[in-house]
């Protein structure tokens, strides 16, 4: 199962922090979903970021084309929840 993840941000340090959280969340979910694949893309151009959010000072996270946050760096638990929701949505569609 493939989940699309876009990390939005103009600052590489913030994108890196969010990427680490996403990868940690994937590790947490891997035992339950061994076929989980994340297609992670970092978006750094302001014009591309603006397609998802007007917020440019903080990193953002888009999962399966849905903006899940754009104002702070979330906790690992929050990222796990968002990925879990995306997985459930994908599974519901494929039934």
C-alpha cells in the first residue's frame, strides 16, 4: 500500500525534522501494515507550497493530497494518527 506524503517548507532544517517524524511513524506502523510504502516528496518552492497553504513560516504536511497541518512541528504520535487515517481511507476505497 502506497501513501503519498508531501513535506512543505522553505527551511531545510524544518523539512528534515518533519521527514524524521514521518519515518518514525512509518516504523511504528510497519508491524501492522508490512506492505506500507511512503512516497515522500519535499516541496520547497513558495509557489508550490501556496497550492496547499498560505503559511510559509512553518513546515506543513500533506498526506494523500490532504493538508493535515501547517503551523507547528507535530509529535510522532500525531503523524502516526494521520498516517493511520490515510491507510484506513485507502483500504475503504479498495474494498
